[in-house]
């Protein structure tokens, strides 16, 4: 219902902004307010075939569809230069309505460009294509970009196969550091494999001012800093996590609760945690176990059965039901009756009401269970765990960090790898840089501590450390499409997540 209200609102606003365009093109103005038919009419106005409407429904190509139609519409008003196309597309929500409402702007029709550009149809197509490519590359680099959520580390906030629009203006657009590459790829060539970029031209890190700073509990898209594939910073894989500690903060996790600067950080509304679930009936437990085995083979849900009951709670078998044969033993029968399930507190509360469930308890990893090297930083004798962690100071630009032995282990990766000081070493109890002993180091960048909302199924800063500011990409704003590939095809689209503001 909310999606339908949103869709009606979008088309109403669209109609208000464009109905004068339709009027100038001698089309009925009411067509501007009608979904799909309005787009088909707009294709007619710009002289393109109606079958192009299919591109509107293909993820990725619908992006091209919007830009191409906007460029062709600008041509109909006599705007033939590339610079006019760039400005017209970037500010289309202002400029195109202006063309419609202004009495000084005339509609010349789709034949105008063909008559006045003195180019063959083939060259005109090439020119339009190059204009569209350059405009989209510019938008993706400096304004916004679309990303697909690949992992469940932030569920339920962001789910696998959510398609999100990410604003690069929010935190400030970053100049591409590896600017030459195959268009519309990130780091790998599709189908053929291999890098989609060249490294012989590298630009230094620079970021334009943004509309806001990254605050505690903000969701952030960034390049994965711990990637060890030798890629440039801006070509590393994308991650989305929540910033739980900003530059200058101190973070500590006590029994799963996060404290920042001594104050508890409220949990996100849809946080997921690991729960130990015990069955009261061995038969029902074994039934679920068998369903899970079948699911892992076919990767399709069985209609009915316990899996669908879990699905109704928002618990999918592909990611959230773990440790299928858990350690809990029924003392009467000797059979296993427990497993670990990742879910929200609300789902856990509902699960407790099931007659077949004996107990549901959140699982916490004590410090005593920690193993050296399991969490960041890898410090000899350290006994931090994912649920009992810190305290840890998050460095900010300009900080004078004393180079003690303990600080060396905490900040060595940031200093050596992210701030390009490969000669940093520890000799005995002395920290050395460029062969000279140092007492302190001045940080060159801000750093952030990121965690996923799915706290027990998230590889985050607890395991690989800080996120440098030069790795920050942008802020996710809205989910424009969401798909669930673990259900029958007629349930593929998660309609309740469409156009959801993040």
C-alpha cells in the first residue's frame, strides 16, 4: 500500500513538472500523469519508438533510458551542444520544467537536431551515445551511483539484492584516483575477466566538500580497506556498514553493548544478533534439519513446512540459520536439539511463542573465548572478542599518536599501508620510521570504525580495523528495487522495500 501511495505521488509530481512539455508538443497534458503511457508518449515526442519502453524495466539499462530521453528532449528545444546536455541532465528537475513553462522557449520537434546539426544519422547516433556515456560517467563519479547489496551483514536494514542509490554529494565527491577504465565497470571486466582499469595514470586523493560529515550510526559505502588484491583504493570492492565510531571517538563493547566515549550507542531498529534456539521436540528439529539439507541442494524453498514459518519471521535459511547441528543435547534421548539462528529481537520474541521451541537466548562471546589474531588489532596476549572489545581510540587527522609498543600494534596498518609509510617497523621496544626512532606520529587522515547491523554475521572493523577517509564513497539514500531469489519467481520482488528511504 505504501509503495502504491509513493508511486502515485511520484507520477503526480512528474505530471506537474512535465505537463507543459506535453502541451508544447501538442499532446494531451493528462498523459503526463499516467504511468507507462506517459513514458510511451514522451518517447513519441522525442521521436523514438514505443518499444523502447522495455528498457525502463531493465535494471541498469533504465538508467541509460532516462538520460537518453532527457538528451533527446533537450534537442527538441534546440539544445544541441554537449555542455547544454550535461547541465540539462544534471539539473533536469529544474531545467526541463523551465523549458516547458517558459514562454521564451519553443518546441521544435525531434527533426530539429537532424536538420541543424549537419551530421549524418550515424554520426548523430555516435554523438548522442558519447554524450550519454560521458554524462552518466560524470554522474556516477560525482553525484550518485547505484549499488547492489551482496552480503547479509547489514540485514534487516539492508538485505541481499537490495538495489540502493548512493549519494556521493553527501560526504563530498571524491576525485577518481584511477580515472581511466572501461565505462560502467568497477574493477573487473564482465564475462572476460581481468582488470577493467589501467594504473599508469594515478591521481592523488582529493575530496570536494560535502553536505554533511559522517556521524555515529550513519550508514556508509566505502572501498574495503583490508582487500589485499593490490587494487588501487578507488577500485577496491564496495562495502556498506554503519559508522559506530567517528574520528576522535573511543569505542568499547561490553557484553554486546557499544559504548562511544563512555555513552551507550543505541542499537539500530532492525539489528540482528545470534540466538541459541532449543527445540522441545526432537522430531520437529530433525524435520527442519532435513528441510535445510534439501534447501541447500536445490536452493528453493519448500512450500509449507518449517522453512516457510521462519520466512514469515524474516528468517531465511540461506544466511541466518547457522550451526545446523548445534551442541545442545536432549538429556533424555541424546539427540541434538539446538542451533544458532540470526534474527531481530522482534523475531526472537515471536519465536519464543512457538509450542515446539523450548528456549531462545542471545549468544555472547566472552573475552576468555578470544584467540590472538581473531579480532583487530593482533596484539600479543590480547583477549578481546567481538562481543567484549576495546577500549579503542579512533584516530583523527592531526592527532599526535605516541609510538609506544601497544600503539604500534593498533595503528601500524593505518600508518604503514593507508598513509604510505612502508618502512615503519618495531625493533625491540622502539618504533622506527625511515630508519630513525620516533616518539610520536601525526595522523594524515580521519578514520572510522564500521560495523554491520547483523552483528554476528558481519566481517567489519572488529576484525580488520579502521576505514580511512580516502576509502569513503558515499551515503545510501533509498532502495529503488529489492529482489528475493530464494522464493518462487512470482514472489521475486520485495514490494514492501521498494523506494524505502534508508
